[in-house]
């Protein structure tokens, strides 16, 4: 994740489009995608959500969830002390159990990146190697309402401060107005702004804000558009708009990623964010990933949970498995 090489929109994307990514070409491609069968999608998601896992797999599942969490604080009242506490929790989620894995990343506002990097110290790095990455929200998060110049400056500042990953928001107004070329060009420009002096690039997560897209068809189109423009991840939500992540929407995005992989061989990550609070719910997402794109996707460079409270429940469940009891709420269980 931390050493992604920068490249222009891939030739494979242009080949799929059959032309340059202007409004007309993108509209023809995106509106030529098959319509989403909403009833079928929700039925598949509901079925996957009822799948159980063996008791012997629960410890693995809980540890996997921890390894895939972007531990997040995105509040106006964030302070350096709060960010230091967040990084300490990412490094040692359960101080009483040193076998607990680290989280994949901490996710903060751009002005807090330097604090996070300094706090992580030698443990800052690629989560695939057991280290902790720093993700920064950018591009006038969460609204995306700013000029392109401001969005790019926001991105460059975060990368210069040491961000390994940039979580950008698309311009939903432009997308819903059919100005697909503008959205495409902004993603391309932000990805270029992720470039480092050594030629590598911070990984780019593209937030669709699916709660504002109004239809599954639009979620599918926005997912394809973001991948075609060069996003490394597609992410459901900022966590500031309801509904945030849902299982049907995440399933739909995973199906797009699967279809992209089939068509091009490329691998794109998916990040559901917002509203996933319990281990029981998170396991539903693990099952959905495994059944849709395969267990290979259950690693930090291909799947993340954007969460602030999920980790607490996972730790309670780990304690329960280890000791046979815990002091958490009775309703939080894994069936």
C-alpha cells in the first residue's frame, strides 16, 4: 500500500471505454451497464448475512477484522492528544493481550497526519507487513464542495506530511448531474497529487457517499467510474451521511471489483465505512467478501473497515473466546 507506483488512467480502462473519457463516452459506457436487480441484490446480501462460521474459525475472524480496521477519528474537536491515543490503540488494541494484532491504519484529517506518523514511529508502514499506515481524508471531506485547486492542495499537504493513503470524496453533485467527465478528471488529478518525490504514490481510496447516490444503479456507475479513473479502493461512505455502509451496497461494489478483475486482471480494494459497530455485523462482511471475490481479498491492501467503535466490540469478543466471559453488553454476540 505504501509504495504504489503512479500511473495515468490505465490503458485497460481506455480500452473498455472505447474512447477518451469525456462525458459522452463515459455516459455511453456507464448507462450501458446492466441494471441492478434490487430485489435479487438484497436477497443475496440477506442470504450471505445469515451464513454462520465454525466456532474454530471465530478467533481467526476476529483477528482478521482487527487487521482490516482503519481506526478513525474525524471530528472538528480532534486534538494531537486524541490522535496520539488513537495511534496507541492501533498499535496495542488490547494492552492485556499482546497477541492482539495491530489495526491496518489510523484515519485522520490531513492536519493530524504528522502527529500520527510521529506517534507510530518505527511501527509506521505497510499493514500487509504488520505495520500501521496513516490514512488522511482529503478533497474538502466530507462535502467535497471546494475548487479543484483546494482539493489538490489538501491532498498534496497530507502526502507531504507522510500519509500513506488518501481518502477522497467524489463530487456527488457533478455525478448526479451527469458530468461524469468532471468526476473522472478530478479522480485522475487527485491520484496524480498522491505522487511522492521518489515516484511512488499514496494509495487512493475513492469515497462514493452511497447514501446520497439514490439508487443501486448509480452506486454501480460510480464504482465503475472511480475504478476507470484509477482509484485503488472504492469506499462506501464518509460516515457523516445516513445510510452509510450497508451489506447490499458493499456486495454490489464487490461485484464491480470482481467484474473488473475478470475483465482486466486488476485488483481493486473495497472499504465499507460507517455504521459497522459489532463483530457479528463485521463477520457478515467477511463472508460476503470471501463468497464474492474470494478470501484473497481479506488482506489490508484489498479490504478495510472504516470504523471507530467496531474495535471495542471485537476486543470484547476476543476476551470472551479467551476467558469464557466478559463484561460487555449481553446483546453483542456471535451466533
